[in-house]
C-alpha cells in the first residue's frame, strides 16, 4: 500500500498590523465602528488637504527663493550696466575735464565735444564748464530748457542751490555725484562734478547733469524692465524714475505665499547710496494660479468633507429608519405569531402566499406544507370539498359574506373543527389589490357553548312552560309584561292585567318598600341599587272568580336583565289542595268524634259499672223508702233526707251521662281561651271511670297560676283521656302490684325555644315501649292490643300539632329495666294561629 504522508503547508504569515487592526475593528461596538467609518475618510480628506497645502507651500517657498535669486541677479546685472554706462561717461567727461584744465580745448571745443556727447548719450542732459569764480564759461544742454536758468554763460553759478556740489567738489577736490534739490516740476537729475586742476591749482568744475529718467530709460536693459518694475530712488526711497508697485506690502501681508518680498534694491555703485536701483517682481499671474490651486483644493476638500458628513448623516438616518423598520417588523412578526387568530394570504389566483403561526397551529399543517399550494388545500375535509370550493370561489370573486363564513377544517391528524373565516382584500402600498387575506377563528368551543346555552335555555323554557304555576314578570309601575309562561298565557292571555290583578288581590305592595310608604318622594329610597332582597317572598291564597280557582300567589322582586326593577308573580293552582284540605278537615273532625265514640264504646262496661252505683243507690233508696212508707215507719224529715240522697244519686248519674255526651258530641272545632285546671279535672273525671276498673290510682298535679290557653278544650281532654287510658292499660298488662299501679298527670308551664308553653305529661308504671312500637307509635291502625284500634295516638299527635304543639314519648328506666313510660305534649301560650287540621306527619322513630 502506498504511504501518503500528510504534509501540512505552512500557514501564510499574517501581517501582525493588519491582524491587529482587524481584531481591533471587530472588538469595536457597531456604534463605534460607524464612528470610525465616518471619521476615517474625513481624516483622510483633511490629511490630503494638509498635504496639498504643505506641498503648495513648499513649492511656493522654493519658487520664491528662486525668484528672489533671479531678482537679485537681474538687479545686479542692471546695476552693472548702469555703472558701466556711468563709468564710461565719467571717463569720457574726465578726459574732457583734463583737457579743459590743461587748456587744450577752448569753450567752443568744449561745446562741440559736449554737443557730440549729448547727441550720443541721451541720458546726459546738460554739461557746463564753471570756472574757479563760479562763472559759467560754457554750457551745452539738450535745448534751452535743460540748461534752464542755471548755466547761462557768463552768469555766476549762484542762483538756486546748484552750487552745493560745486562747493563740496572744490573742498574735496575730487569727482562727486550730487543730487541737487529740485524746483517744482523739475525732473529728477543727477549731477556729476569733476574738479579742474591746472598744475595743482583749482581752476573750476565741469558739471554734467544726467537725467535720471534718461538713465533709467537707456541704462536699464529692456528684458529686465519687462520682467520687473524697475525704479530708481534716492536714499530716502523717493521714486526718481521708473515704475514701482505700490501696496505690495499690504497684499503680501494677507497673502504671505503670494510673492512677499520679491524685490531687491542696491545702490548704483559710482553714485553711492544717493541712487538706488530697485526691482519688484510682477508675478501677479503666478500668485493667482497658486492661490487658485489652493482655493480649488480647499473648496474640493471642504466639499468632500461636507459630502462625507452629509453622507454619514444620511446613512445614520437610513440606519435609524432601518432599525425602526426592523423593530416594527419584529413587533409585527411577534404579534402575528402570538395572535390566536389564524391568518392566510392568497394571491389573486388562489395560491397561498402566507400563513401565520396560529393558522399552522390550528390546522396542524406546517408553513411549508401550505405556502405555494392551490386548491384543493390539504385542510379541506374530504366530505365537504364541493362546499368549501364554492366558498373559495366566492372568496376569490369578492362575493364572500362580510359577516364571515363558517366551515369545517380538517387538521393534519384528520380531526375536524369548526372555523369562522373572514375575508378581506389585500391591498399593497400602491393601492392595488394583490390578493386576499383570510382570518380564521376556531369556533368549536363557542359553538359548543352556544349549543349548551341554547339547550339550557330550552330546558329552562321547557321547565317554565311545563310548570303548573303561572309565572309572570312585569316592571314596577308599568303594565308591560316582560315574561309570562304558558299557564299564565292560558289563564290571563298575553296582557299584564292578570299580573296586576294577582298583585292587587293578593294585597301585596307593588313596591318593595312598605315601611317608608310615607316617603312619597322616593319610594325606593334605601333600596340597594344592584340586588334586591329576593328572600322574604310573600304568599297569599286568593280565589279568582273568573277562573274559579284558588291560587297561591308569591311575589318577589328582581332586577330584570336590562337593569329595571321588576316584580315576579308565581301563582300556583291550589284549588284541589284547598278542597282536599276542607275534606280532610271534615274527615278529621269526624274521626275525632268517632274516636271519642270508640273510646266510649271501649269504656262502656266501665261506664255501665259507674252508672250502676248511683242507679243501685237510687233503687235501694227507693226500695227502702217504699218499705218504710208501707210500714209507716218513716217520718217526713227522714223521707226528705232519703229523697234528697236519691236526687243526688240521680244527679250524679245524670252528670256522668252529661259528661259523656258532651265528650262524644260532634262539634265544630272551637278554640276558646280555656282554663287548664278545668280541662284537666274533666278529663280526669272521665278517665277515672276506666282507671278504677283497672284498679289504677291517679295522681295529678296542676301548677298554680297557669294562664288561660287558646285551645279546643274537648280535643285536649280527648288527648288526655287517651293517654291516661293507654297508661292504665299498660299498667294492667304489665300485671303490676297494687302499690305500683300509679299514673301521674302533671301540668307545668315551661319555655321551649324561648316561647312560653304549657306541658302536659302522663307517666305510668307499665311495660314501657318496645323499640318496634316506638318506631310505629303514631302510625294509624297500629296496635299491639288484641282489641285495639290503633288510631288513638295518631289522633292525639295531630290534635297537638294542630294546636302548634309537639308530642313526645319516652321510656322510664330503673337501671336497665323499663319501669314505665312517659307521654308528654305541650301547647304554646299566647298562640293566635288558626286551628287547622293537618295530616298526621310521617312516623318519626325514637321520639323523645
Ligand atoms: P290502641 O290503644 O287502640 O292500641 P293507640 O294508638 O292508643 O291504640 O296505641 C298504640 C299502641 O301504642 C298500643 O297498642 C300500645 O302498644 C302502645 N302504647 C300506647 N300507650 C302506651 C303506654 N302508656 N305504655 C305502653 N305502650 C303503650
């Protein structure tokens, strides 16, 4: 196998500075990067500008140096030329002077020679030969005016100050150049004084006058004067000839680079400092070009910098706009994603272009499953394709229902849900429609809730409609009917008349406040504004003649769904109950009488026995009286006594019969204020007949000062007789010894539930109540006795309860042995309730 060796190529060497710069760049925050990106070009522009200025300045200095040198050279050259010219003249004239001093030439010769010179050298303006006595011997000028008033032959050279040079020359005895003080309008001139020495003796002066203007014109080379402003000046700087550029200094002060001191001056050598030649470079054009370039560069730099800053600002604004756009986009995206409504966008051809997260979540299909699809879409349920396709067609043609359409949607897992779709056109920024946007909401839950609501409403209505009570609701103080159920409509129609009649007849206030009826201003003052006390419904039983029915009417106040205070009236048909009650009352009355008859029947032998005694006594008394009257053994007083005794016995028998009669006599229930002790005494009298038969002793105790009670005394007596009889029978069947055959009747005032009552209790020493008996004690026709009817106790209880009292029974124990039982009942004092019959309640186990 060939062996390949992996050779790692050396990495290209990174230039550390570039690397470092890169690292530094990446370490910067974006904000700083922006800064740097903005400042760097600006700095570059400034650097470029500085470089250009420096280069320009350098070049300028160079040039200025060069110019300076050139000026200097040219001035020196010109000075040389002037000097040469002056020296040549000086030499020629010195020769003439020598000849004059040596008397080799006379005045005419001199004039000729001078004229010749003047012709040849125009700068020489005048020549004069002045002798030792200051007298002009001869003179030659460029015309009369140049000789002027000074050198008139024969005149003494005293006029004016032209003799200053003469005096000085005579004194120094050497060649002198003098600038005479000038009269007004006199062209500047230069005088040359040459002393004339004849054998060591001063013999006069040869004066030559140069026109400085002529010197300038003929002495300065034209190429130099073309380049510079050449001027001749005196020692004080006064311009004598030529041109000078004034104000140069001012310009150069403000534009130091624009040819500052590009000038040069030097004295013209044979004359000395009295005549100075000065050259000033024109150079204007060069300055303009240089500063023009400078200004161009500065303008361009400023413009570039300005453009950079403007560009940077623009970028920054764009960046801000971009950021705002980004955050807006993010916000919208977040909103879209957190929205619970599904969104779907379609182009005009029905192709899905967009779905949001909620849409995907609802349908279970992903964005990639849906975007780009055309109908049929995967979330269409197979069974409803045609329906959905029709809806889509409507949607695309813009005919969709504005209220939204309801469709079924299939999830990816195949399950279905109800959805509501709302379609709206998708308009782009240019205002043209590019498609349709559909929002989708899952309405399965709302549908379910609505169905539930409908169902419960239906149930509610069904219940209300089927109710055998009429229900009506009307707002207070209005005859509008808010609600009425079927029975109401049957009874009273659809008007509120029935409602109002019921309220009026039931005597109920149709305002919830009856306490403050005086308050005529606001009868609802003090009412809670939100909820009304819906407890305390009042009820009344009324007879409606139009219907021929007894109705129980209840009202209650409620705030209606629109917030109005309304009164609801519930009327129940109680005609049957009323009839049954009436029947039952009659029957109960009959039952009570029957029961009393039965009691009497059962007591018949005892009653017979009881009656037997007075009857026997009467019989005995009568027989005794008969035999004693026959034997004539009776006195009238004795007979009277016997008759009285007989009558008493007969009265007693009559009393017994009267008591029995009044006991069993059928009478209407009649509650009167009754004396407890009377009722007890009468009951005891009746019961004692039976107690005696069973050989049972009765102890009774009635507490003193018991107020009268509002009862039917016959019925209470019936209860007491019943209880006493049962007690005696129980003692008898328990076969107690004579000493134990005791029944105790106690009547005591008591407080039960904080109400004053009178409690009657009958306690015996019998066999007590077995548990099974206890359970069925008050059941009608339940008896443990062979001849018992079993209706006694049940009647007793209903009598007590009709007096709003209660009855209890309990065993009496001695250790674990039952030694008897106690029946007790109470009736309330101060009772004002009506005496009505009520059905015996269901048997209650373990009473007491
Ligand atoms: P009856 O006396 O005709 O049987 P009651 O209704 O008066 O009908 O009594 C029902 C039953 O209650 C009696 O059969 C008896 O068993 C029982 N009972 C009533 N009073 C007593 C009592 N004082 N002691 C024991 N059992 C009693």
